[in-house]
């Protein structure tokens, strides 16, 4: 399998090169040259445990680069630290199927892909005897998940940027209490969109990239999206298992019957994994794009207009995003691989703040997605209502997905809501919703008294690059290491 850039101006790469490069040289995102059709394999896959299903789903994307036994070892190590035997279990919450994605080391869905990516980096770096400098942006959970996946790994330095004052205290503590010398948390005076632009600027500086061998952990890295696709399959099979017997007023579900997924959406990587699963043959009737008040993607589905505004701070900070970087992959799919069209839209976004999709493309967009915008009041009401009725506690992001699922459940097709984080990571919002904070699980409670360290920087590219250069000068790579950027 080879991978192409969404902007059409870079050579195709093999999987390993794609993982280690992150962002394409022309500034685009990598996508596979072909998407495998696995519809005929679904019946054989339905009983597989999570790790075996994960391996089966990703195998076509890594063929020729990772032998089956090597892939199996990487997958097994990736999920060894999860606290549930099913990794991403499905629970019934008042008739809505909730897929819990927060059973990893940092209690957020990002752990699923980033634990896998960390082991991929380790494998490919060992092959190349190379080093890697990770530069990432986080609106909350990516940072801690990436840091915990890469901490203390030989040959890897991690620089994680986050918007100062715009993540929850618990999300911040998960980043700034990690003592490992290869971890460098950076609080930037700006929004997540500012930080995402800085990271892209760092990658697009070819001289800087070549000097320090940059790698990506954000969902611009193809391996992140590929890994997230797997639990859409697992959730489908668990829903089938739960509904294959007839119930009052409900026909039994059969293999091949469609479902819908409600996905809390900010940077579009999570829901794009659902798009990919659908293209692979998973029977997804529609993806429900659930946003908070930063509703640029909701507006896109309604009108075709994609225009960024100021970032609003909400109770769901991981979705406080206006420029969704993974939307570029969907535009490439939508135009059937027209890199020139993608380049034109992204130029308009940069120069004029947005663009309008042609009306001829909107039937396809609306066939792929429904959308719902959920404000802070509705988020709190959903947390409160569900807790009172069932005792189940949703974090603000999961509450947005749940509300979207509930709105669409009346239409008869099974709906699965993606629960993306443990509610204890958002104690302030939970207290506002139900009157008291949730108890802290041990991985969070232990952070309270740990020492912290963080660098505060302005939202400028020179400041970020100077800090990276300073840290790497103080921590020279081991003799014999090679710059991975020269290997790919």
C-alpha cells in the first residue's frame, strides 16, 4: 500500500515512510492510494476479540511493511495498559448504545491510536537507528495521550503545545506532571487554531524539519486515523450482538443491517475514521456530526459554507476548534482525488477565511452526514438528565454525542454514541450539571500533589522554533543516531 498527498504535489510513500513523515512535503495529508473493501469479511470478524479485530482491520494498510507477527506484537503491547478486557466496550444507556473509548492510560479515546502509534515509532526508529522530534498541538486530550505513549522512549523528544487557560486543569496536569526529560509541554498564549497553525508552520519549514527530523502525533498522521477506524467495526459487532434477538417493538438486527454513529467532532479526525470505515464496507447508514458552539462543520453540512470565526471557549474544550485539519482528507475523497481543487479551497481558507462548496457536491455531503450543534446549556442538561434517569455520567464531549444520538434514535436505525473521555477529566462541568464533582479515579487522583513543569510561549513561530532548538541543544542525540527525516 502506498500513500498519496491530498494536495497532489508530492510523491507517494510506503506506510513506514508515511508514519515517520507525518505531513506531506507539499503541506497535504497522506491518504491511501486505494481503500480496501472488507465487506465480505465482516461475518468472519464479528466474534474476534478487540486486539485481533484491530489487527485484521489495519492489515491491508500495512501490507508489505509489517509482517503479521510483528504487527501482532505491536498491537498486543498497544492495549496492554487498558483497564477493560474489551478495550472499547459498548453499554446501553436508556436505549442508546454508548461506545466507551476512555479505558486507556489517560482516560480518553486518543489513547487507542496513540499507544499504537508510539509502538510504531519505536519499531521504525529501531529499523533506521534514527531519532525523532515530535511536535504536536492539543486542545486537551491528544497531548496527554501522546506524552504518555512516548515518555522515556529512546530516540524520541516530544514537544506538545496547548492553548494556555483553554484546557481543563486535569488535562493540563496530565501533561505538566510528567517528569521524563524527553517530554516538553508548552503553554501557548493563543487558541488551538493558533497552535495548529504553528505546528504546521514548523513542519512546513523544510530546513528546520530536515535539521531536527520532525514527526507528527496529531491526526494529521495517517496511522492515527487508521487506528481509530478499528473501533467502529468493534462497536458495530457489539451492537449486532445486543440486538440480534427480537425485542418489544423492535425487529432483530442482522449482519449487514445499517447503524449510525454520533461522533463529537472538532478536528474531524475521529469522524473521518468513521468515513473510512464506511468506505471499507462497514454498514454505516449515516455519520452524525455533533459539534459544540464552534459550529463551522455543522454549518458546512447545512449550507456548504466553510468559514472560520473566532474560537469560542465552551465546556467541551477538545472541540473548541474552527479549522478542522482532517477535513482536508474528506475534501480529497469528495472530489475523488482532485488535489488542485483541495489546494484551491485551502488557499481560500487561508486568504479569505473560508470557501463555499459547489452545490453539486452537497448531495454527497448530506448522504454522508447529519449534523447537530449542541450549546453549553444543552450539554449540561444532557449530563443532568441522563444522570438522573440512569445514574450514568457523561463527560461534556460524550454528552454532545449522546444528545445527537438521541435526536436521531427516533428514526429506527440503531445509533451508537461515541463516549470519548472519562467525566472526571471535566470536574467543573460535571459539578455544574449535577451539583457535585465525580470521584477521581486513581490515575487522576495521583496527579494532585505531583510537581509540575511547563514553558509558556507567545503564539509565534520563531519563539516555538527557538525553544525546540534550545532544548535539543541541551539534550544531544546519542552518538550513532541518524536524523529520521533523511531516512524517508
